[in-house]
C-alpha cells in the first residue's frame, strides 16, 4: 500500500495562470520617487508606529532564526541577506496516516539518546533536489521559466524509502534524522542534473555530489552526528523496517520550487 501519493493534477494550470497569480501577489516596488522623478517630501510622510517598526527589527529576525521551533518555517520567508530570497527545489511529500505513526515512533525511539531532537512539521516534509540558495527578485521568474523548460520531458516515477540516515547541515549548526531513498535514485538524480544546469546559468551552486536523497523527519541544534551511535541507529532501522512494506512506494508526480514566500509547481509527464 502506498502511503505517499502526490495526486494533484497541475497540468491544467498554464504558465499564464502562474504568471497572473505571480502578478497578483508580487509586492509593489516603491523607490521613493514620484512621477516627476522628484524625491517625496519627507515632511508629509506619516510617522510609523513603533509597534510596526519592531515587527521588522533585526532583533526579531535574529530571534526567529535562533528559535528552534522556527527554523524550518522561517525558510519560507525572505533571507537575512537583504534583497535576496531563500530558494530550493524539492519533491514535496504529503504525510498523514501511517507515516505520522512511523515518524512519531522513530522520534520517540531516538529521544532518549538525543533529548533535543524535534519532529519536522508535516508541511516541511520533502526530498531536496537542490541546495538552499539565495537569489535576487530580478532572476526569480527567469529561473522558474528555465526549470519549467528543463522538466518538460521528465516523467512520473516511484521511489522507495529504505534506511535511516543522519546528516549535518553545511555549517554544522543543525543535525537531521532522515529516511534515505533507495529505489528511484537514478530518476531523482536526472532531475537534480537538470536543475543544476538551470542553477549554473545564474552562478548558483549545484547540489551535493554524489547526491544523497532523503526525507528529513527530525532535527536538533548543533552537530550531534556522534550521538547517533550504532546501537541507536540499529534500533531506528529495525523500527523503520516494520513499516516499509506499507510505506512504499512514494509516487513522484510533480516538483516544487519554494522561493521566499512564493511557491512554483512543475508537473511531470504521465
């Protein structure tokens, strides 16, 4: 029985529909210049309430980044690098049902060895196909167009969860507990290669080589890889194998590119 099935059909949503939606949600650019090209007179500008200013203060942004509970959700917003948007391409996964039970079971099994381990929320479950990069607004739509063109010949396929894996992030500030993907590896790699080509056009870094495709289900602060010793890893693997027959396969029907607060979807061929 397949737990995951990405079943929404986005083929009916044309690129013009996406563009129209983009135009409706795109923030207006205000450069402080009026129609005559003169700078607005500052004496007519109303005072901004302090409560509003505090909403966008550096301190609040830093607190959001430092908060354990906000790490995954904060990725969907503008990055600390002013004028840049955090962007990545992934296969989104819809949890629920049995998978919720599996994740809860795995997290509770690992907790005694790693008390700071936290579950990743359902809306953040995905298989990464690119690195997290920061892009300017001016290249957002051209990059999306290139990715869409690169995926036009890619077809849908199944992949299979296989084993427990542990990964630190690039700067070793977080550690992730994950379920590794085995079957469907070559198809996932083909998708990543196409995305790498699109990224290269804009001098963006490619995905890790060789790629390791996985679903992160939990995370904790710091480099905690050594806490996942052979004993705890074996326990987690045994627990996972109890469910694998019912969890697999994972059907891949579309990809997402999450760019700041925008979401782009790319359907694969039937």
